[in-house]
C-alpha cells in the first residue's frame, strides 16, 4: 500500500511538472473542454474592451466629420444669403454687380452721348414712388388742367392733392408770358395751358405740366436719394466712361417730379443753365402693370408714341466746326429730330448739358393716353460737376426756374 501511494504521488508530481513545463498553470490545465470552448466563444474580456474602444473612436470621428460638414455647409449658405441681402440693401452701390448697364446710346446735338438705361432703380423703390404719384394724382382729380381744348374753367378751388400745374406764363395773356420764370399752382389752368400753346406756336420756349409739391414727403425722399454718394456712384457708373470718373457736387442744382397729362408738353431747349448733367427717370403708368403683374415683373403694354404722344426726342447730331460761325450754337433752320425715347417703367436717360447739350423736347400727350389708362410720371433733375461754375446770368435764370 505504501509503495502504491508513493507511486501515485510521483506520477501526480510528474504530471504537474509537465504542465508547468508546457507553460500552463494548474487552473488552466484543469479547465474542462466545454468551458474552454465557451471562453473562446465569448472572447477575451480585455480584447473585447479594446475593440469597443476602437469602434467608439471611429463613431466619434465620424460624428465630428458630419458636424464639420454641416457647419461648412451652413457657413457657405450664410455667406451666399448675406451677399444676396447685401445686393438688395446696397444695390445702389457702385461696386455692386447688380448695377444697371447702359442698354442704348446715341449721339445728339453737338455730338453729346445720350445714355438710356433700363431698370435703373431698385424695383420696389420704383413701384412705391410711382404708386405715391398716382395716389396723389387721384387726389388732385382726374382731368384737371388737361387739353388745350377741354381744360376745366378757371377755379381757385380746382385741383387738390399735392400736384401743382407748372407753366412759364401766368395766364394773363401776352404780358404774362415769360421765358424761364415758373408759375406753379392750381389757378387759371385753362388760361395758362392756352397761353403755353400760343407761345409754342409763336416759336417761343414754353411748357405746361404738373409737378409734385416740393415739400411733399416723396419729393424730399427723391431729392435726398439722388444726393447720396451711393446714387452719384450709380450715375457715374453709367456716364463715367466719358473721360474718366465724374465728380458731382453734393446737391442737385434742380429737380422736380412730373406728370404730363393730356395736352401737356415741353418745347425744345438745351438745359444750359440748369446743371452739368441731366437725368430723366421714367416711371410711366402702363395698363398691364397692375397689382397682379407687379409681383412677377411681367409687363405687356408699351407706350406708343405716335398715338399717345409724350415722347422725349433729341435733335440730330452735328459738329460745331460745321456751324456758320462761332456765334451759332445750333445749325440754322428748323430742328431736325433723330432719336426718340418713349415713356416706360423704371428707365433712365442721362446726357451732358454743359457747356452745351442737345436740344430736346416732350411732345404733347394725347387724349388716348388717358382713355387707355397710361400715365406719364417721371423725375427730372440735374447734377453739377465739381469745378463747373455758372455765370451770373445763368444763375439768375436758374433762380427763375426754381421757385421755392
């Protein structure tokens, strides 16, 4: 028995030594096959933790990448939105790509370039200004002062609203005719219109038109707008190619808001004493430009100058060297007319008027314009160039034409 016991101990010790020699431990050597298989199936706990950490790191990196892309996209969208908004707010700035470009040019008078521009003002501004003009005209009363043959009788109470009739005569007959002195108001409408026609037929300078009161809030807004640096830059963008950048004085030398009603007109003249550069903004009322089409910009109606009158026309170009003598400012004989600009919505005309500009006129507006709901609304004004100085006579004539 003792021998057998010693034999069994030696065998057990030999087995343990063999196990240690194989690099195992007692616990590992005694793990049953089923438990080992289960352990292999579950994986090593330390290895599983490392894999989970790697997966978490990849998820975090992916989330960061997605967030970065979202931030980048938002930044790009914000920049584009800001640029669009900037164009809308500062679309009168010279550097804005939304600036209008000259769509037509031609020579007139002493080879002066006339620039015609479409969509000159921001559309919402042009619509708002014209709407105010129409509303004030409706308040004035449709038909007052219209037509040399159908003007209303003289009545001190006629008129109303903020429009006044402007003529260079006071309606008192031949003694009341003036060259440049302006009479504004709503008195003697028929007489002043008739006298203006008589002056025209006699070959004298004459005009008859309606002007918005200068103290009306719209007149003040328009004047302040055209005297801003943004607007003068905008104008310079159109005309500045004529010998470099054009520097304007801070204030307009003259301006007025106009409506040429039936029978109204402006005879030929060259604006020599009113400023260095003239501008005419057309804000015509067109029948199809109503509340439905103003939102999408669709305009079907056009001003037919042959039927409606009211067109701005310019004399043919000429060279001063071809004039009979230096004392002649214009070619002798009747004026030859070459170019016309019909009223439209939100167009602008620019041309130099000093030292000498082209002669131009507005043809009489016909009854058909009123019958078809056309309205010739607009803005006329003048800029003085820095360094351009009027003579005492010119300054006096300008004072006559700009009653306060």
